[in-house]
C-alpha cells in the first residue's frame, strides 16, 4: 500500500528537504506541500491524503489549529507532527487536537516511515523520546491544563513558561534549563521569548525580579511561610 502524504512546514528549505527525503522512501507518495496551516487544510480537501506531516509553528494557521480542522472535517486523514519542539506546551495541544504521531526533526527516514505506517494501522506514531516524555508525565502525576483547578498564572503564562521562569530565577543558563527539563535549547529560547513578551520583560534581571514579586520564586536566604 502506498501512503499518500502532504507535507506542511513554513520554512521552504526544510519543507523541500522533507519532500525530497520522502520521495526516496519506499511506500510513500508526496501529493502536496504547504507553507502554512491554511494551505495544509486546503490540500487535504483537494487530495484526501492518508497522512499530513505537520509542523507546529507556522503563520496564518498554526499546526495545532490545522490538525484540529483536518481531524474534524477530514477524519480519513491522519496527522503526524514533525517539529523542532518537544516540550509539553507543544506536545499535548497537538495530541489533544487529534495528532496520532509526534516526531522531532532529527528523526531519520526509517522513523518517519514507521510513524506513518503506525498511524495508518490505528496505532500511535511516537518517537522514543516523546514516548519517554509521556511516561514521565504519567508517572509525575496529573498534568496542569487550562481549565483545571490549578491557580491561574500571571499574565497568561503557561505552566511550562512559569517553570522556565523559576529556573531563570535560580540562575540557570539556557543550556542548564534545557537539560533540567529534557527539552531543546531552541524550545527554551521560545519559552523565554514568550514569557518576556507576556510579562513585558526586557532581560533576565527583570525576569528574576518579576518572579520574586509574583511569588513564583523566592530570593536566596528566604523561605515561604
């Protein structure tokens, strides 16, 4: 069986590279490529592919929203996320939107083929690293999600962004934060940019002060009562 695939990625070099790679793999036919989520949905409507390889961070319509629309309107098409980001704030929204597979862009051709075959067989096409991430969350306890009973974080900050902020307040570098949270440095930078924008922060010194004032972290030598 030949799997008909659409590739969605906003970076043309990356998108063309993925299309070229897929063209060399057995059992796969690329029927279209999209530079954003809107184009991805339109290509699914036009070609009815078996699978979309979906990037997450794209203009106009991001990968999560495109996945939600595809799974709602075209349930015969499965979605496998192929992204740089492996953090909780990327992973869980994508899975909740209906993605059945999740790979990072360091995946090889064999891994991509296995993920595509898995989702077409009704299974989950998850990379080993993502499987470990899910297991860590299950064993760590309930996830903090929007709409839960957990206290609301300031300035619309996500739990992961707050976690990064606390580690900044502890004096950790981006490399150390990435190692602690088992995410890439690119993901750490993305979280920092997001939380700086939400809280109106200019630098790490302001971030540390913000964390102290908002009660997310405590200055050295103090303790909460």
